[in-house]
C-alpha cells in the first residue's frame, strides 16, 4: 500500500526546506522501497493570500484523508496586524485533527556541541523528550479582549490529561527498555493553579499503570531553571499546552541551534511532522536556511507513522555523516547554502 502524505510548505523558508526534505524522502524511499504519493496544499499565510483563509477546506480535507502530514513552517510579519493570522490555521489544524500529543526530542549532535550556549560539561549526556499537550488548556479556552480587561480561560479535563500522560509514560517505558532512565517529569504550577492540581493527581493515577517508570513532579518555574543548570537530569517531560510551548523553546536552544530539531504531533488520525523552528522571514528566499530539522522530521515520519526504521535511520545517519564531514549552514557557523547542505546529506545517503 502506498502512503499518502499531505505536504504543507507554508511561508517564509518553508518552501525551500520542504523541497530539501522531499528530495531526501525520495532518495531514502528509493533505497528502501518505500512507496508514497504527495498532495501539496496551501497553508498559513500562503493560503490567506491564495484563498483568504489559513486553513482552506481542501487543505483540511487532504490532511484528514492522509496517512501523515509534513509541514515546513508558517508565519510572516505581514500578518502581524491582520484580522486573520497564519497561526490560526495551525491551531485549527491541530484541533480539527485532534493532534493532542506533541513530541519534541532534544538531542545534541557531538559535532555541534560547541554551539550550545551551555558549558560542555553541562550538556554532556543531554537527551530528553518534551511531551506537550497540544489541543487543550489556555490555547483553546475562551479568549475575551475588551478595552480595559481581558480574559483567557484555562480548562483541562481528566480525560485530556490522562491520554497525554499515557503517551509520556509509554515513551519513558520504551526509552527505559532501550537503556534510558525511565523517568517522567510532570511539570505544572500546582502551588497556584487548579488545572495543575488536577494535572498532578492524574499523573499519579496514570503512573500506577507503569511500575517500571519513575514519576517526579516539578513546578514550571524551577523546571525552567533546571533545564539550564542540569538538563541531563531529564528523560521525558510531560506538561500542559502553554508550559510546553515555553519549555520546548527553551529546550531547543540547548543544542545551540533551532535548525536541527524535528517534532511530531499525534492524535487518533494522521500525525503531523514539522521542524520546531518558524518560517524565518528574515532569510526567506535566499537559499541559506538550514534544512536539517525538516529532513529529520521526514525521518521521524517514516519511523512513527510508517514503521520504516530502515529509511528513518538511513536519513538520520546521513545527516550525522554530512555534519561530521564539516558541511554547515550559517546558523551552524558555516557558509553552506540550503542546496549544498542538502546535497551533502543526499551524497551521504
Ligand atoms: C509552536 C508555536 C505555536 C504555538 C504558534 C505558532 C501558535 O509557537 O508550535 O510551538 O504556540 O503552539
Ligand atoms: Mg512555540
């Protein structure tokens, strides 16, 4: 059976890095006999321009019918004061597809460890994953803006917390089976928020099902601190939507660049894979963007949606080899173009 993949290139550097990702996908597929078809659709600012809406109906239909979705990036300062913003398309897509579990792995490439803002001894051994709840909480509560007051509602149900906890515990159990620590760090603001009190209770309940995994709790403020002072202590982090948004950006800079981190969002239906960085409008169209997080998102898709460990590790190995050979885009301290970085990865493949 041929895999159907919806392709959302989006805005800014999106089309450039998507092109690189699809070329690597084609090469890896040819080597491993992975069969697929692509359906490219407008999304984000590009879709506002083309169709007046960041998530046109036909884009949503394509995504629903797909086996997986590849997204590059959306957003542009052109829409900063516009009535409809590209980001609304992303939030609508997450919510329409029920993509409640956002997985953001943090790993440090040895060949890039000098780029980290932290001292080498602090980042040694850092390898953890942020599991962010993506379709609930304050992002999707009622938002009211009046002249002299504003209100955002943060809601969570037990069921919403339970399902994201199961994702985190299953991941920690799998990591433990593969030699990892098997620790879930649940992050909340239980000393202040009711939603966080429920979060902590449900975390304890779910932990009963996973006797091999250790559960610990951290308050979000002190977790933000620990991520800098001792990031190697984390294994799997699970947290609500807003805290996860903030902490996953903090986590992503440990590697010294946003340009090498992929992510996955899972729900009941097709999963979505995207770089964790944005559309970088300042360098769009110049052919200098780092394509690696897009390419690693393709690898994550092959592994997690299509169970193609062969093709996924082929791509990851090629990225590592290309970096070790010294080819670097500007964000990594080199001067390679998107094309040269992609070519090096294709050659290694
Ligand atoms: C992210 C982004 C989005 C979010 C924005 C673009 C709405 O920051 O994916 O982390 O806040 O979730
Ligand atoms: Mg974010």
